[in-house]
C-alpha cells in the first residue's frame, strides 16, 4: 500500500479533472509493444505534473500523485512526488528521467532484463559507482520541520548512492516518513533511480545490532533466532518471515542484512545470538523458511529481500576471536571436510530458496586447515589467504559450485580497513580485486571515486562494473521500486499494531523455552500449589537496578495477578530469578563465564537465593554460558533466548507445557571449552566426547535436550542440602 496524504485524497477529483483536460489517449492495437514515445509535438502522449492540484511537500511527509493498480488492465500502482506521470492509452508510467517520453526502463510492461539493460546504458560511470556502494545513513534526530533527510544529502545526491543501511529504532511511522524522503531525493535525481533501505533484523532483542522489544508503533517482538531454533518449528519461522515482511514493507525497508546461516561451532564466538544454533540440518530448514517468508517464492513488490550471511560460514573461529578484528582474521578448519559437511549446507538451502544476496565474512581461509575438498588455489596452497569478499576461489565456488545467481554484498569494511590478506593494496586495488572476485555491492564505503579510479587506472573494466550494476538494478526492478517506492506512515502503524501478529509471536516465545531441570516436579505452579506460594523475584543483568527490577516484578503481577510476590527473601516460599549475561562482539574478548565480566555482578546473591528457598532459575542463553556455579543449586532450570517474561510465566504456571529443545549444547566446564573442536558441532564424532554439561540427575545438556512436564524428574534434595544446613524447603 503506497503513501498518499489526506490532502491528495481530498483533491483526487480535481486531479482527475486536470488529467482529463490535459491528456489525450494514445490508441494502440498492441500496447505491450510500445517502446518510447516522444512528448515533443506528440499530441497523443498525456503528461501529469505530480504537483498539479496539490500543495506539494507537507514537511512531515512526502506528498505524491498516485495511480491505483488495476488488475483488469495489468496497471500496477505507481506513485510520483518529483517527476511527472506519462499516460499512454489506458496505461500510466513514471517519467523517471523527466524527458516527457517513455523510455524502456520506465516501461513496466517490459521484461526486467530489457529495462535494466536500457538503464545501465544511460548511466554514467559515476552513477554506476554510487550504485555499487552501501553505507550507514543516519536520519536527522527530532527535526523541527519534519525533515529527516537533508535536501542536499550527499549520499543520495553527489555520491549517487542508492543503497543505505538504517540502524535506528523509532516507531514505524517515523521510519516510513524517513524512507519516503530518501525516495523523494532518488526520484529527483537525473534518472530517478530509487533507494534500497536495508537493516539488520528488527523483530528480536539483540546485544550488538538493531535491537527491539515490545512497544506501541514498533515491529512485532519475537524470540531471537536461537529461540526460533529451540522451538523446532520451521513452518512457524516462515510465518514469522511473512508477518515481518509486511511490517518492513509498510515502513519502506526492503532489504534485510540477515538472516545468519552461520553454524555456531565455536562456543566462545560472541555472535552466536544471531544464529540458529549448531546443527547444519536445522539451520538449513530455518534459513530456507525465513527466506521464503520474507521474499516469497519469487521476489516481487510485496517482498523484502534477504542478504544471507556470512559465507562460507562465520562459526569456525579460533578461540571465539572474530574477524572484525585482526586477531581473528582467519577461518581455521582443523577437521577434514568440515567446511562442506557442516558450514556450507545452510547456504545451499538459502540458494534453493532463491535468496537474493549473499554476504561473505571478513576472514580468510587459513592454509593451516585440513583438506576441505575444494579445488586448491595453487599446487602448494589450499586457499588464497585473502578475505572472502576478495577471494575469487571462494566466490567462484559460490556461483559455479553452488549455483548462486544473485549478487554478493561485502560485509561492512571488508573491502576497506578489514580487507585481510590484502592490506598492502591501495583502496582502488582492493575494490578492483573484490569486484573481479565476484563482489557486487561494497559495504561500509561512501566513496564512489574508488571505483571510478579503478576503472580509469585499468584495474577494472566498465563492463565488469556493468555486470554488478545489472544485478543490483534487477533486484530493485523486481521489488517494484521503480513503480512505487513510497509508503503510508499510518498504514505502517496499522500493520505493526496487529494483535493477531503479536499473538503468533507470543506463541513462538512460549515454544522457545527449554525446561532443563524440574526437581521433584516443582513446576508447574498450578492454582492449588500456587495458593501456598509466596514468590521472591529478582532480575540479574548488566543494566539492572532497583527501578528495573521493580518494573520486572510489576510486569509479572500485571500479567498474572494470582501470583503473590514478596519483596523480601525471608518472606518467600519460592523464588524466580532470571539471569541474563551478555558479551559484546565489539569487546574483542570472547568469554562465556557468568560473572561481572558478563554483566552479572553478584553471582553470590544468586546462590544465596537458591540456597534459601526452592528457586526457578531462568538463564538467557544468547551464548552457551558456563553454568556450573549457578545451576546445581536451582530447583528448576529454564533456558530462554530473548524471551518475553510473560512467556516464562505461562510455562511456570503450566499454561504452556514446555516443548523447546536446546539449539546448542551447554559446555560442562572451561576445560571442556578448551578441548572442544572449533569447526564442528558438539554432536560430531570429531568433538570432545565430554563436552556437554551433566546435571545431578545424569541428564546431559547436549544438543536437542529438553524436558516437558510429563518428563520432569523428582530427584530428591538439591545438591546443596548439606552445604549450609538443611534448606527450608528440603522436606517440601
């Protein structure tokens, strides 16, 4: 649904009258054969100025002239703000270059390939160079005039860029106004080429990337990808993608930097939160379904394009070190064949789902690796040790070996300061090497002169540039942006405020919770049992304070008033603690212990609570934390993954019988982590056999483990019963 202001609607009759009196229909026997019609002296061509009969730009939003879709004639919805609209017979077209004639690239009746070829032929090298760059674009904060984008914005204007990364999280009506204003600038340019607005995932909590939580006017809130994997419901993931795509589309964001197809084989890696876990098969199912959910079976005007990442797999790390930093600049594969067996399958699933774009990681493949079964770079080198975005052997395998037909989008800075293995090259040489290797869109750069210089210096041919631009424009055409890039801010709000969509998200939250332990079947706290319960509640997280803890308790009270919450531990019969450690990838300090180093300042307080009353301990496993200190003394243990507190209460109260399964094993100890193999899943035959944590009941917290209430085990007294005297609840 496209954007059109109330003033435009009120003046629709005036616009119709203007159109009727200022246009003559062109009678065509076969209208689909029309190529280009000149306005100069041609009385059969109709032309509508989009400003005719309206007040122009309103300041807060972009005012447009809209032609509604007509299914009988095949007319798509078109919308213009700065350039005119051509009318030929019963059809209307945007006059994107403003020459009052219908060019092939403006003719939506033509094939995408015909239109793109025509447009590429009209573009200057500077326009092509700008097309091949994407960088962060930040809107103006709290503008007094409603303008989030400057009229002389250099990225869209002087630099001819048409791909931007949007990272803020205002309400979706603000996003819609912002994206409209970007599109207005794109339309005003020489050829009227629209803008593709890109974002990291926006429907989940995130430590380092675009974060979301519940609230009015924002995207529906779902569990994190690990939670979706824990629920083991690929069809629900597709449904999530379909719901999220409607929200993104309504706000004008048409591309996702995600989802992550990396298989999390190194437990220390700080980006596991963004993955679907450690199983290549499950990750493949999740990736396939999230892509078909967002994009549909075929890319179209209702789609949101996916850029799957990070090829050929970012999970194979060296002690968790990440290639954003020099210390982690290589991918090690110590296990023969691990790349093809464990890391490539999710990307094969993405290609099967017709994913539009693939993002390689920063790292280079290390020649210290065991043989991975790919063609060798040279007689004595398995790999060219340069970053994947500049690595022709790796990207040739993506295209020729795996059959990928879309475009390659580098990671941010991967062709710049993080071009590992190519540090000695000049900026123009790095760009040329990346494009020749197969990279089409360079992220983290807003300097088109580098591409221009590469061509002028003979490092890159303009025909090679044209190949990349053709792929990028084809995506824009297929998304329908050349016909209607504008959106309606009010509709964006209506879409995200859909209670049925949040109902589906809430169900996903409940399904994502994993029950790890349930001593003496302490859970669920059904009504009869709950009458005797006085619950002490405490939240443990890096940012927690008294106000946040009180807010957490009030949320529980509001959701379930039957729960009696007490403020003092000595007044409690039971306790519920939620432990939410965190590590940031930007710290460049991989760690999975639970303590001050991961934001949990007072582990002793957790133990004190657990040793005083039967305690339900929930742990947010955005990493596979070492839980050997806090797990043994709990009476029940739950695993969460960016989960809503209300969903946890539903499980505790027995309103939902937990069904979640661990999407990754929980390590037994720091020693087990030191002995694990970084490029294979925990269940692989090559892995350290005693890697998984074993609880006092003898259950291993290995991949796929999870209890339901009919499986809960009564194991008698907690481990700590003899440590500090008999606990108050030992005989309960």
